[in-house]
């Protein structure tokens, strides 16, 4: 089972690009706060790359802006490739299947 649910703050405005096969995709970074403090008592956060494909990309490109809180339900996508200097590069992104807008109090 591959399911991810995150709530976080949008870091950038998504911009749609088109793949060589004509599919539309947008990427957005999501700042998700951890639910436990570090050794200094500070709540840190993680930044996740979220991909919005086809209809979701077009539907939300004008609705999502930096600073907004959104909930994302989707799946993980893991990729790897060899760089020009022979090192393996690993990347994990979230493919969004559903987005909900969260209004902070």
C-alpha cells in the first residue's frame, strides 16, 4: 500500500510545464512541521516536493500560493539515476491525488 497524507505550508507558486508527451505537471514545495521538538525544544520542519499532474495541476495552479496551508493525499514516487560523474542520485517525491485547503485559526 502506498499512501501519503501531509498537511503543510506551501513554499512556492506552482508553474505548469508540459512533458514531451503533452502531459501537464506542476511542482510545489510543502513545508511540513514535525510533531516533536528537537533537543533544543524547537519544532523543526521538512520540505517535501509534491507533483501535481494533469487535471490537478490545471485545477490548482491559480489557487495555490505561498503561505497557504494545504492537505495533500497521494503516493510516494522514488526515482534514481546515475549522474554524469558516475554517482547514484536518489529522489523521492509525492504525487498528489487530492488537495484540500486548510484555513488556520
